[in-house]
C-alpha cells in the first residue's frame, strides 16, 4: 500500500553525491552521506550509524511466563529490562539468530520455529540497521545452560510485564513495539 496525497506529486528522489565512512569499532561505522535535493541549493551532509541488525523475541515459556533479560547498558548508563535478543551479526537467517540468542540469554529452547512479527527500522533518522522481531513458544530450560556474565534472566507473568511497561521500568521502545505486534497478530494476549 502506498500513501500519497491526491493534492501533491511524489517528491523527487534526492541524489547521493558521496558517501564516506569512519570505522568507530568492530560494531559501528559512522557514515557521512552528501546529498543534493531537487529545488535546494548546495550539497547537504547527513550522518548515520551502520551496525549489525538486531533480533529480539517475545517469548512465552512452557509455564506461561515471559523471560526478560536485565543487563547494564553503557549508552543509557543504567540496567535495563529487555526481551531476549542480540545482534544478527553472523551468516544465517534472523530466525536462527533469535533462537541462538534465546538459548544463550535464558537457557530456553524454542518448541517450534519462531513466528516473524516484523522487520522494523529502529531509528530512520540515524541508524541504518533493522530489528527482526519474533514470537517464540519455549520449552524447558536446557540442563547444560550456563548464564552469561553480566546478564540476569527474570521470568514474569503477563500481569507483571504489563505493570513493568506501565511503570516505565520496561521502557525499550522497540521491544514494546514487538509486544504490540504480537498482540495485533493474535500471537499474544494479556488475559
């Protein structure tokens, strides 16, 4: 579906004149894109960050609880609660990365293939990567699982998750979006 006003013609596509990169770390590249816009004088520089795509999953364990991962995030200088996930930084499909991250962070295994919830833009103004979201039904925790250093897994009820969102303690916007998509598509219900 394309949304277009009946009163306006489509905007002309800007011309990318040049792209330069600075590798900040093994995980992040800063890109400068020099762009010429139709009807505007000069060339305008914009900056964005290129990094691996994210994968995250709303997971329901066999007892009906939802695993959340707590860890310190230097970018926001605090401990956060998040859905299990990580970077899709290896070969393979995003669903495989979601299953791998689920096992690494919670010890849980998927009982069926992950259900895709969407492929979202985390921040179209500054980030070039995507978020691959999934819904996963999980089985028992693997006996050989060893928790990752610096990560604590919490298992919460649906009511507790809703309260954590309402209080702002669970405030990861992309993960709240995945929960909303799971509800919208009928994979998850609050009751």
